[in-house]
């Protein structure tokens, strides 16, 4: 979540509108719901930092709604708003995890700082969750799967550079496991007990990316209400992984070059330099040398980043590893889903070998997870593969299914697997949430 997000649940339209205008001016992304049911439904689709909820709603009491809000989004902070506050309600609300319980009519000078403190607490909780996920998902070279000669050569080179402080540039197509290699290099280096911080340089615009990487001072731009620590400071004494570095704006490249050369940088809006000790690992699917020739990437930065270049082969280049990787992902998927062990049928394995893997390992992992979900027995068959894997003609004696029928069955199985969680279903299917709702309506699938 790039901007702080807030949900306002209140049956009074004027109050919702007033609060929305107020918090939009403060830089928040604002959602509205006119009753408890709609608020809960929205929370199933959108992750927020703060919920402001009226106590008296047409279909619910705010204090009773609080545990349901926390059950859906435990990291969000809830502020209850009431016209007629009572001490028992306030005590119960705080016991159930409300951030605060306030009376309507408090002026904006009180509610804005209150929501700001709640947002700060929620953002910290989300950040801790992200860092815990990174620690839990650490990789070492012994855990990386692949026996092909090219892949083993890449591992061998990565092992040699890991104990050093050399800057590493990982080249390879999207989905070849560049972040996994970056983590392995970090966790087999002397910095392994220090932070490993990953940044996707293509996910944010120039200004937001600069603020995320280097931090900012309060008042440096609209919405900067307090000082922010950047990811370079968070990674001090550890490693920072700059994914998709070729997407970085030229002006920001100059700032990164200075960090590489001196370890120093300026926060946005600051005049005093910060110094950090950070190892940089960068990754790209572009040819940065050619990009520099056309002026889209700084040549001096390319030379600093490419102290040690490492090419990660695509699945096209290491097809002999596909069955091995498939079985590895099957084992992981069945374990997570508490399913019995599964095997590849010869036809399924053949289909995997013949496929052109544009998304590489990431695509293979997603395909296997879907196949495990859709398989009722112990052997994966080709009929659970996506449409682009299937042959044009149905097998002998089989009636062909229409495209819509296959799609409907696929969506229903995914919804059953996620127990109706639309957001998770959309993620597994690789489609937007809006598209999923449209498909469900088209096929008459109950929401």
C-alpha cells in the first residue's frame, strides 16, 4: 500500500463525505460504506490501515462489529465514532482491540492526529509482517533446485561472490529466480544476520521511489506529515536488492551512483547527508549496456553495478530441470494444502516440456499450484492445465467442452479451494478482482 488507506463506515452520507474530503486532503486513499455489511464486504477486497466506524449503524452495533473487522483485517486499526458515548461501550471497545472510542463533534484538530497515530501503528504492523515474511522465506544455495549445467554454473559463481562485499548484477528473463539468488547471496555472506531489503524499481514512480529508497523529511511534499526512514537506512549493515533496476529514472540513477561511490545520500527535503553501509545487489531483464548507449541508463552507474555480473538461465535454456522443479512445487503445494502426495502423469510432463515458458519458474510454480487444486486424485493429468497447454483436438471418446464451460468449472474449483475468498481466488487465477466478479456474474456463481 503506497498511500495510507482509510475506510469510513457510517450511515450518514454527509458525515462520510466530510470525512472523505478531510482525509483526502491529508493524502489518504478513502473508501466508504453506508452500513456494516457493506463495510465488511469491502474489507474482504481492500486492505486498509484504519477503519472509522459509527457505533449506531442500521444493521449492526459498532462495538459488536469490531471483532468481525479484526477477524478480516487484524492489522488494521479501528476507531469507533459515536454521537452518544457510554463508558461501558468504550471500555468494551478498547478490550476488543479498538484504537480509540470518540464522540462525534470533536473538531478536526483532534481527529486528524488520532487517525495519524492509528495509521502509523498500522503501517508499522504491516511492515513487521513484510519483514517476518522475508525472514521466513530466506533462501540458501542448498535450497535452490536445478541440475542443469548452466544453472549449476550460475550457483557456483554466486557462491564465490557471496562472502565478498562486491556489488552484483543479476541478468535474466522475468521469473528466473533473481530475488531467490539475491537472498541466497545475502544469507551466505557475513551480512546474513543483518537486514535483507528488496525494492521493485518498476512498481513506483520517480518521486515515490525516491522517498521509499531514501526517506523524506516532514513537509518536503504534500502528504509528508512526518519524517520517514528510507529502505537504504533500514538495510544498513545488510543488503538491499534493487529489482528491475533498468526501470529507474535517470535523475534517481545519479543519486544511487553517489550511494555506491560514497555510501552517502540526502533524504528528500533534507540538507544533512546520511551514511550507510549497504551491499547492493541489482537485477534486470534488460541489456543495460545497450540501454546506456541509447541514453536510457547511465553508463557510469552500469559500470559500478556490473562489478560481478551473473546470468540466470531461462527455463528454455534448462529444460531438463522442468520435471525436477515441477515435483518440487507439487511437494510444496500439497504440503501447504494438506493434500496427499501427487505425481506427474507422462502426458502432463510432456505438456510441461513442450510449453514455451515466457514467465519461467514463476509461471511454472503457478501452473503447478493450480493443477494441484484442480486434481481430485493422486496423478496430475493434462486436462487441469490452462487452455494454452491443451491440444486442439479432444482425446478419443471425449466430448469437447466449450471454453466457457472449462472456465466456469475452473473458477468454481478455485473459489471452493479459497473458501470463497475473492481476492485470493483472483490472485491464483491471475486476473483482476473486477474481472473475477464479472465472470462470476456471467456464470451465475453466487457471491
